[in-house]
């Protein structure tokens, strides 16, 4: 399921996710400014995008891929198949980071790559 990397609206703009088309995660879970969707997810996704030009070509591709992976991992919360509280969401989402980072090639980037 392609969702596209967009950060500044809620956690991620999950525009093509199931029947919640156009919905964002924050309005669905309502964790507030310090919850995972806004206080962590959107914050750091925006930081990655703001600094994208500082990444090498491979780093930019990785940034896109990891953002997509992290968003895809949250689709169950948008389509209603998971309905946790904010703490459950945070634990689940943080738990996807290592898999997404490693699975999209973080360890093979090197410090200075093109």
C-alpha cells in the first residue's frame, strides 16, 4: 500500500489508507501534542525532510524508503484493525523503527556515500 512521505499534517498523511482516505493518524487516536503522532512521528519526519538536501543521493533514497516503511507499519491504526490507547500506539510504532531502519538499508549507507 503506497502512502507517500508527508509529515506535517498529523503524523503522516495517510491519504490512501483503506476507508479512512484523507485521514491522518492524530485525529483517529487523539494523543495530543506530546503523543507519538505529533510529538515524535511528525516532529522527526519533518526534521528529516527539512534536512533532506544534506543527505547523499543514497541517503535521500533511504529517507524516503524508511518514511514509507514507518507509515506502512501504522496502517492498521488508520484502517481500524488496531484500536489501542496512546501508550500502545507509541510502543508499537517505536517497535517498528529498527525493522524499518535496518530493512531499508541504514547499515549499508556509510558515513559519506553518494
